[in-house]
């Protein structure tokens, strides 16, 4: 049984969920320490250097898995380092640290391509999210949008578009209080700013037949995958990696235009016309067609969930690709050259 550490920032959102998911999968065959660092920078620095010193006394971990963020002082605390990145949040300063990682485990094919271009040894694992399905909750022909803490979910254009269509069914929006608008912008928009009890959120996810997720960028797409898990009809952006999760067989894709760079990737904007076209299309679907799309979405979620757990569970049994010292001598291109 290997001794592992999984480390990231505990942000109370996507990274915290990722930490719990990865640690849970790896605990099936290994001894795992899950470390979530807080928002206080100086405390994080103290922890990183303390744990580096402690490893010299107690011995190193067999493997350390870094989620999204790279904490350089901790890389010497493990015989093998693995990285599970989110390309849109990958900082330019971290490119120089990539030779310290034996492999980059990629949530999406999009990420696999980006990190292969940087010269990394990549391995596609996929990813997963919590299964939110509750068949006891009746479905209603209304729309749901989970923005959470993110500012890259296309929420503003979605609200503006919905406000121009009072004839549309209700749209329920869950968004962090800091980013939420002070008041509902239309009579058919229900806004939930701030924290929602998880049971209430799960009920909302299951109650809404349609989930609309016009994301500008995603590392994986928890809100999209959770929508698929409840068997919703999912509308999302026709750009990577969003269209890796959803295709015409299990949802509806919204046309988009490329936007500004974001980390190693770029944003994609869904305009009002694309939202209008997507909503018009799903409102014309019969109940049987909606059910078929929802069932296909849930089946896709379950298939990918099982595949991810198997891939991540077996990756540590593979022999090391290269010693860390050998990897450290490998020259890599820069982030700028990949985006150019």
C-alpha cells in the first residue's frame, strides 16, 4: 500500500470537490493524506516549508498528486509527483516546474493536447463529480443555471437574454452573493444569491428538466457533469472542453465565438442569439425526446464516472516513467509558444 498525499487549495468550491473526489478514489488501495491549503498566503508558505522539513525527518511520500495549483517547496516531499491541472487557471510561472512531474493526468482531451504541446508526459484519465440524481423529485419544464463562485459561466449574457423573453419558462440561477445582481432582473428569473443548503441545491438540480450552462471556460465542468448526472437536458457551449462532455447525442450545443486568453486556453462567449436558438430548440422537444436526451446524458455520466475511477485507481501501479532528476533536465517550451 503506497503512501500518498493529494494537495491543493481548499477554496470551498471546485478545488475542494476535486480534492475529496481524488482522495476518495485513491483510498481504495492506498494510504492517502488530503491537504487543502487556505486563503492565507503566509500560512500556506509556512506549511509548505514545514512539511518539506518534516519529510526529511519522517521520510517522503511515495506519490504526491497536485490538483491545479503547484506548491514548489512540497515537490521534494515525494518520490513521484503527478499533476492534475485545470488549464484555464495554469499560471505562467508554473511552466518551469513541469519537469518535476512524472506525468500530467488530464481531465479532458483538451488538457491532454495542451500539456503534450508543453512537452509533458500526459495521461488521459477523465474526471467525475458527485452523482446528484434523485428520481423521487418530479421534473418541471423549467431552466436551471448553476454559476456558483465562477465568473466564467456566461451568467451575465444569460440573464440579459432571459430578461428580453418574458414568454420563456422560469430560469432559476444559483450564484455567489458577490457576483449576483441585487434584484431579479425579470419576473421569470428566480435568483438564489449566496450559499444554498446542499439538499436544497440537489432538489433544484433534479426538479429542472433543462440545465443551461453557457460556460466561457472549464477545467472539467462540474456544473455540466452534475446536470448530466440528474438526467437533465443540458445546453452548453460548443467549444472544448464543454463539448467533450455534451454532444448532440446527449444534449444541445450553443454556438460561440473565441474570446480572450485564459491561462493555457481561452474563453469562448455564447451570444444572446445562440441562447435564443438553443432555448427555442429544446422548447420544441416532446416529452419523449426530452426523456431520451436526459437518459443518454445520465448514461454518459455513469460511463465516464466508472472509467475515471478505474484509470486513476490503476495509474499508480504503472512503473515510473522517468526519475525526477532526469525529468528536471528536460527542456520545455513556454506557455506563450503554445498559445501563439
